[in-house]
C-alpha cells in the first residue's frame, strides 16, 4: 500500500512538472507582451485591432482529466503575485489562454471542451473585475488591461460569427462588455473602433469627460441600530452593457453576491445617538399628559414595516449601455455587530436572480446596436475606404496619362 502511494505521488509530481513548463512559458510571453505595450496610455492613442490568438492544441486540454492541474497552477501563480497591477496583468493573460483553448476546441468541434474553457474564461474575467477596484486610477496597468479585454471581445465576436448558436460565447462576450464598462469608469477612457486609411481595424483610446461617465458607480451597505432592531439598506448603482432584463438581473445578482462575500469590509453600522450625516433628525411629537409617550414618524413607519423586505430595481437602457439602480432594505432582530454581519449575509443569500428580475423595472430609451450590425457598419466603412482608394488611384492614373499626352 505504501509503495502504491509513493508511486501515485510520483506520477502526480511528474504531471505537475509537465504542466509547470508551459505555464511559465506563457507567463513569460505575457510579460513580454505587457512591456511592449507600455506606451498605451490615455489620450489620442491608436493601436491595431487584430485576432492574434493562436488555438492552443496542447495535450492537456479542457476535457483532459489533468486540466484541473493546469487551472490550479494558474491560480497559484496569481495568488502568490502580491503586486496588484501584475496580478491583473496575469489574470488577463490567463483569460487570453482560455480563449486559445476555446478556439482549439471549436476547431475540433469538441463543444464540451469549449464549454469548459468558456466557463474558465468567465471566471478569469470575474477575478479581473475584483482586481480593478484595488488599483489606483492612474496605474498604467489598468489601461493596458482594458485594451487587452477589448481585443478579447473582438476575438469573441469572430467566434460568435462562425458559431452563432453557441450561447456560452454570447454570454462570454456580454461578460467582457461588463468588464470594459468597469474599466471605463475607473480609467475615464473608452476604446473606439476605427478603420485607418489602409483599411485596418484599430482601437482608439478616447478620454471620457466626467459628465459623460456620470460617475455612476456606487456600492453601499448601511445598518442602523434602533432599540432592539437593525434596519439594513443595500444600495447599488452601476453601468452595464447588458440590455435584456434577465441579463441585467444577473448582473445585479453577481454584485449582490460580491457584497455578501465582503459584508464585514463594506458595512457601516450606525447606532442611536451617533451622528448620521445622511438623515436629518426626525421630528418629535408629544401627546397627552405627564405620562405621554415620545413617538417619531420615522419609528412608526419602520415599526409598521418590520416584517416586510423592500426590493427595488430600475434599469435605463440607452443603446448598448444600461444604468442600473438597486435597493434592498430589511430589518434584523439583532443589534450586535457580529450578529448583524451574519444576518446580512443570510438575507443576501436568500436573494435569487428570479426575485430581482420580478422586481426589475426596465425603461428603454434607445435600442441596442447588435454585434452583427456593428460588423456590417465596419464592413461598409472598409468598402467605402477601398472605393475611395480605387477612385484616387484611377484619378492619379488618368492624370499621369494626360501629362504624357501633353509631353
């Protein structure tokens, strides 16, 4: 039995060694790529937009029994990277690697493997989303990562065009759009697609004015302790590229889940007698004789609603972006800090995307421009540019012949 365990351990170590080599090589390549794009910064910067991701046909693919080792090593590499900017760059690099695996699986028509890689790509983006908020807005790594995600999105659009019925790819594209929205809010830079004089697609970095971005990002968790009750209010405001009600509800649910996982770090607990800048002191009414009871309008209202939770979600869709407002208020029968935190986590755990969808009020101001329409517009621009070049070449040729006749 002991010999068997030793043999098994040796096999695992050999597999780990086998996997570490390509992981380190991929990380080195990512570092080189990052250094080469140090010039990318906010302002009138323009870089070429191409699909340069080569399908990854390695032996250990998403459907391999050893694929988990690859993911575990990737995660370990990121976990032990303590510089937040470098961590974000590695997360984006891992997402690129997942795209290469998706391409290889789709080329082989191995849709099961493709689905596994797509899910891993989504998880890498979620991790990157968490890292964004930890970086300073002036960190150049933010804009470099933003440009890479925009390129990933371009690659996904090509895959969607060749595999239009793959819902996983569509969800991955929507996930990348949400991530780009988060980047734009932090960097104040949006990436516009253009076509240069040579007909090549480019990404232009354009500064976003404060009034354009609207500073529409808020995450708030407040608990007000009064007597033997605690009133809790969860508030969210954010911009997303999801435009369908179910997807918007899913975005809200994801953000609520993030709050649930970090209640102790986000919550602000206020108690009777403590200053509260957000609310004015309630008016006090005294009635009756010497045994009169002191009552406030606020206390009466809250007492009447102790057994009811209030869920309010609104979304304003304009083109390809949606502004979302979400509020969830409820009461807890506890007052100690630790019990409040546990109670909030419990309440948030009971929320489902279905409940949020039921409460969601969506207002459409301007319809969404679909991916196919974007591609058609880009194709038209290319055709127009080619026609202009042909006309220019024709005019130049005619002018040359005319000058020869005059000579």
